[in-house]
């Protein structure tokens, strides 16, 4: 395939035509009509919606064509960009500034020179070298054809299992199809949901003790309950050891603990690893976390080679540490920045906050910034956290559901460090607002003063963000010293809930004085011990804490009350799921 | 009714027990267990959900009890606050620091002293002195009993009209009930929707030429189309002149232009006016806009009297001007600040951004900061605006709808001044993020770099916020000079849409060169004239503008393309409603 546009300016070759690569190419053209731009992509499509693949597998996105956001024709016609799909880079000579390109279909190899080279190869799904990994019926979810094959396989096996497909050679057993998803990250959870949409019985096998590792474990617990409620069988804390073929054509997924999960389809979603083969070929530096090393201008150790997207190491915006964070938004932004810099502009990348969201079964989990686990790992002790459970919209308007939020902030100055939110409604909104606040280095005091949209369908007069700011500021100002169920604070446990609530679920050893009786019954409480106060979510305990402190008691509010306890202590609780 | 709690500390009397007053009372108690707090409320309820009243009228909120967020018992038991409802302040002596309270039921008058007085009387619906204003069937929507009466009236009249109520004495005509709503603000629109929920035929009479006056008129136009689409008949630009009774028991709403709208129920929602009678009684200063004057600590001209909520004049956070902005969130915050200050804390109110949202028929309109109209009125010319129409979530995922956004920013430094958004999904989220950005004085360049939640159900990899920032920054950096349909720029009109789109709707006098042919047909364009480029929403016109500028043409993108034209020029357009 010949270049359609031979231009007079610099020649830029972009390797990888999805998020980062495609953004870079389009931006380059906008900035420089004279550049010759060649974008090569190993797969059959450029600019496809990889975040949509699980939903195509599940039939939520019906047509494959919906996944193809822009094609070669559009790049050629609108942007005068040469695109070659099914084109693999098989050699890079940084010295000669050339790449060797192989046509995947014909095997033909050609050489292209470049003035600037942009690597956007992405990250590849981890495919562990396990016994049986190549059995038919085991899939990854990376490219459009993967999803197409998954959907076809599901159709075929469904027919087998319903006895409708007499030609497949499998035994005809009328039962539901069984899927095993391996991995508890984004793709794993999305595939679990989508296999259930397809009518499968689904087991999710995950080697760690929590799903969604960027959440702190107690917040993951809400998600896990919700998944289970929607029919996903969780097999956590158990890695996969291998795969065996059953006589009936199905697969046995054997785990480290020796369990065998039968499956008619297996989805590998263990995680991704930066594609660095090309970078190594070009002799450019790889970072300590295994991604391509770039500076803030997305330039690699070779000044004529840039790299963007999931393959590069980024600076964690909050902690300043080097990190691998595979996200579409940052990839797109990095692509644009590389284009800017190639065109002589002084753009730079500020780092990645890791703002993310995942939708499952109508609910959502989202986060931004750092999490408690990371802070603990790095030895950082200058932080505090709160749990709050505000309504997503006014309680007096129908169908108000709670949002579970954890907010982490600097103890010394109130700066926001991270937030996690879960719920059925408005989760994205809360995290987006906090993401913007973290971007600007704001504090919990700024959240107190925020003025956000309120109408009964959309929020509360005191928004969840105000509420988070107020609770955190109360902690920092000393108005409400805070404790946590798992912080090891010894103390006198005071439950200020109503006896009716306690009849349903109680905390062993806790004394009960309902809030409305507290002022009259202060004499029953010890003055020499720290009183740890709790209620259902923390609101009444806050009022109680204020009463106690002003009456000369030592008191702390156990943040998030019974709702936080249920996940921190892994107790069950009425209403303690996402919904 | 005697005080239940006689405390040893200062005595605070709070007048008004809804948003600002109730927040102030609760915060006072949290800060000071010794204060004696008396909260009096003229109506029958404290802390009721006034923003829910229209939805109670429409039956969306079924039970009246849902509207009662907190009652006297809760205030007494949880907060040791004395509450008197149906209690009117009939006298204030600032010199003696006393208030005279009248029991509305018994007529009994008593005197209470105060150390600090907090006024939170709210704003009253305007009730113009028009002929027939007292006819039965004409209602305002302020208190719970108003909504109760509206619902009862609707039930009764529905029965009349269906011939089921033989005792009412009205003629038995089987037809739909007709409602006329007067006023195009929040309450007016919400009532129009809710009357339609109740099965009424609804006409909305409004004296101005646009609904929702805090939107700029072209953005209101989207809302107006959407209202009409959902069955609301709009009678704009026509004030109400009076009311007449018809023989069949219905009301004729006579307008300034001489029209007569028949109605079985009339809702007065013309606007609100700060309740300043008490303030005047106390001899404290009133501002030039007619609200109670307060400093940043919510203190009036009398150091022992504070005022909060809809009755006070606030500082517009963006423009610094004095303003009347009746919103629940700011009222609550002001209440807490007054309590802080009374308790010796150094809290202050930063001003009101006016962040607002209204839901209608499943859609929403929201805004924050200032609008173009206000800037023009104040003679401010250092601003630019853009219109964008991003998808609320990824286009490849089902049911993606566009959000219409207008963003206004400083030409000189990029500072965000205001934003307006409309659509069926995610409108609150976009405005909340921009509200947070405006709070911190951010610029459009900061929006470019924001990192927000992305999964196909919730947003786009390049979020609407990024998009707004990028488009605005393109304008400020000179990469994309911008024009507007109504800016009077004379120029050569270039339509870069596809001929298929032009077949559906065209702009008289515009030359058509589809984007994908532009590079080959540059010779057809004039070099000596400014070329004003447009497409459907502005995206392709941006690409075209870049091509033109780099090829030595003078070019500007007409912001928002055909979609903006439809509202700015009041043309009709396919797909030009909110949905």
C-alpha cells in the first residue's frame, strides 16, 4: 500500500492506531498540514472502542460496526493520514531512523524512514504459560476479533447445550452454559457481567483477596457483595494453575488451591503488561516498573522517539511515584502532547491521577488519586480517612440510594489525596468533582465551600461533596476526633442508634444509649476512658461526639458506623450492599 | 409553649425553620451545648422539603410525610432546640434585644429576649395585585399546605370534569383539566411538568421572551422546545393582566396582549421577593436589590442580628456584584456560617456562584457562574464563549445523547466565568465539575488537563470537560479563531458538512465543500475574505479551519455550528431539541 499523501514537511511514523496513537495522529495533522503522517496498526482496525469490547461480547452493544469509531478512510479523507492496518513493526533502527514494517497478510516487509517516531503499542493481556492455556474456549479480550470469537463461541456452545446444534460433536446436555472469568480487574468484572447478560453461570477466579485492586479492600467488599447478589460466584484468593479438557468438551479451570471450576468458556483477564518489545528494539530506556520511560513531554531516551499510552510509565500525580496506569483518557492526552511537542509546542503531561470508573449491573465503582493501601506501602502516615454514606439525591424524592464514599486527605494540611465511591447513582459525578479538586491541589476545606447542582432528582442541598468536606474538616479542626473499626483504638464502645436498629444487628460489648437520651444519661458513661461512638453511618455519632466532648468526655466517632464496620470487619449487615 | 431547654449560655432566637434557619440551629447546638436555642417558624412545619413541593403536587412524591425532613420532636430530642411552629414574629426591639412572638392559632403574644437573633425568613412568592387574583383555584407553591390544597383541588376538579363529582355544583363536562402556570422559572417549569403528570393540559404564561432567566436566551430555547415537545403550551412574551371567573367554574387568565387562557387551576410562580419586613422592623439595613444587607460573616448592620438564606443579598462570586439568589445550598451554608460566627469562629461566606439545576421531563438544565447577558449588561467585553455538543457517554454504547454546553471565559487569561448545560444525561456532572473549577478560579487550560471518569456508560475518553477546555484553549491560543452566528461578522460562509446533511437543512448563501474534499478544493475559496466555517456542531469546522489557516486563508469556526444556529437564529433543526 502506497502513501496517499506525500508531504513536504517532517515525516512522523506512529506505531499503534488506537487511543494514544490515533489522538497523536489527528492532533499532528491539525498542527501541521505539511507533515507526512503514517500510522501503522498490527490489528485489523484503528480507533476501535476497546472499552466497548466486553459489552459487545454481552450483546449490550449489538453491532460490531458500533465499535469502529474511525476507519482508515476517515483518517485519509479528513486528516490526510496514511494508515496501514494488519501491519507489524518488525524492526527499528534508531541510528538510521527507519522502521521495518511487515504486512501481516502477505508477509511482505518494507522500510519506512521517519523524522519522529511515536510508539503507542499499548499493553498486552497477560497470558501465563500454564498447562492447557491453548485449549479452545479460552479467550482474551483485546481486539475486535477476540470479542467476535467470544460471541460466536457462546452462540455455538449455547446451541450445543440446548441440543440445537447436532453437528458440533459435543454431548447434548440441556443445561446453562458456564463461564469462568480469570481476573478481578476492569475487564474481568465487565466480562462477568456480560456473560451473565448472555445467560451464563459465571464464576470469577481471582488470585487476590479483593476485586478492583485500586480500591482499598474494604471498599471492594461492597462491590463483591453486589456481584454476588447479581449471580457472580466469586472464587477469590485463588490463582489459576492450569486448564484441562473434559470429555464433554468443556474445560476444567484448576486453581492453586486444587479446586476445579468447569467452564464452557474461559475469559483471561489477569491484567496487562506494557508492550515494550519495540522500545527494546529501538534501544530506548525501560523504567523500573517495566514500562517505556518518557519525560514530561512524552519523549523517550531517544530524542526522536516518543511513546504514549498504556506502554509508558507515568508519574502518579498525587504521590509523584512512577506508575503503570492503563487508561484511555490519559493515553489520548499523551498522544496530543507528543504531537504538540513534535510540532515545537511546549506541552507537558502533568501525570496521571488514575481517575477510573467501572459500571457493573447498573451500579458503579469509581476512584481518583491514591488509596490507603498505597500510602501505607510507601510508609506515609500523614493522612486520615473518612467513610460517608450520603444519598445520591434528596431522600424525600423517590428512589434515593446511598453512595458509599471513602475520602483520604493529608492530616497536616487537609490536602485531598484520593477518593473512592460506590453506588447506583451519581458515583461518576462525585469522583469527577473530587478529581478536579485533586488536580488543583485542593483541601477538604475547599470541598466544604463548594456550591454544586441541587434539585431533588440530582443531589442534596448539602451535596455529598460538601458533606465529605465538612466531615473531614470536622476531623482536622478537632471538632470530631475520628476512629476506625480496624485502627486498634481500645475504648468504650457507645452505640447511639435506636433500640429497634440494635435489635436487628448489634456490636458485641457496645453500650447502647440512643442519641435522644444521651444528654440525660451522661452519668452512665466513664470519664476516664476514650468513648468510641458509632451509629449506622456516622451522622448521629457525630452529634453524640459533640455532646460528649463538650461535657468533658474523651470521645471519637467511628467513621462510617455500622456500614463501614460491615466491610472493614467483614460482618454482614442489612442493606450493606451497593444498593 | 414553654422552653424545654433552659440553658446557661447565650440565648439565640432563630426566625425561620427551613433551610438556613434549621442549619443554623443544628450547627449552633453542635458548637455550643450551653446555648439556649429557640427556632420559630410561621408555617406549620420546620425543615420541610420546599424543593419537593412541585413533585408532591404532581404525585411523583406520593406522601406528604416524605416532605417533612425533620420535625419539632427531632429538634428537641436530638438537638435540645426549642421549636415553635405557627409562630409569627410581630415585633423586634433591637434596643431591648427582644422579639414579640404571636401564636398564629391562639393569637397569644409573648416576648422573648435574645443575645443573638438570626433572621431566616426566606423569600415570598410574588403575588401581584391583579384583578381576580383571589379567585379560588389560583395557587402559589410555598408551603406544604399550598401543595396539599393544589393536590386536593386537582382531584376535585378532575372528578367534576369526568362527571364523577355530582356535588360540586359545577357543570359536568367530560374533558381534560386545564392548568395555567404563570412564570417560567424553576417553580413554573416544575409545576408545568407536574401538572402534566397529573394529566392536565398545561399552558405556561411568561412575561419574558425566554424561560429560566439565568440561562442565556439561546440556551433557554433548547429547553422551550423540549417543554413543547412534552406537551407544554408556551405563551412567552406576555404577562398576566388579570383573572376572570367563567360560568363553568373555571378561570380565564387574561394576558397583557389581551389573550384569555382558560384554566381549571392557576399556579402563580412569578418569582420571589426577599422577606424584609422583620429586618425593617429591627431597623437593619436593606441592600440596593431589596435584600437584607449582611457582611461576609452573615452579620447585618446590627452586630447582634444575623441574616441568612433567600432574604439576604449575596456577593456574586464571579462578578463581585451584589445579587439576590434564592438557593437551598447557599442558604444552608450561610446558616452554618452564622452559627460559627455566633460561637466565636472566624467563618465567612465566599459568595454565591448560582450553581443550579432543574429537571424537566427527564431532561435537565443547569448552570454555574455568570452568563453572557449579565456580562453584556455590565459592559464587560473581556470574555469569549463557545458552544459544544458532546455526547454524554461514548457514542458506541447504546443511548448516547448529546449535552448542549455553553462555556464563557475571560479572553485575556482564560479564567472560567460561567457555564450552562442541557441534556438528558450527565448535565449535573458537567456543571458540578465546572462549578468546582470556577470556585478555584481555574482557567480553560486547567479543564484541558482534567482527568475524569471514563467507562462507556458514563462518559468519553475525552470528557465533555476536556473537550470544553480544548475548544476554548484553541480559541485563546489562536489555533481556532471563533465566530458566532449572531456576532455580525461579515464573511464568506463555508459549510463543510456532507451533501446529505445539507439536503436536510441548509444555510442560505453558504458555499458547500465537504471536509474530506477541502484540501483538493482550496482554490475555490477567496483569500481576501474572512471565511466563516461551520458544520453540524463545530468539530469538522475546526478541522477545516486548521486546514484553511495553514494554507494562508483567514478563517473562523462558527461555534456550535448548525446546532447553535438553530437556537441563536431561532431556526428549526432536525435533532435540535434537548434530546
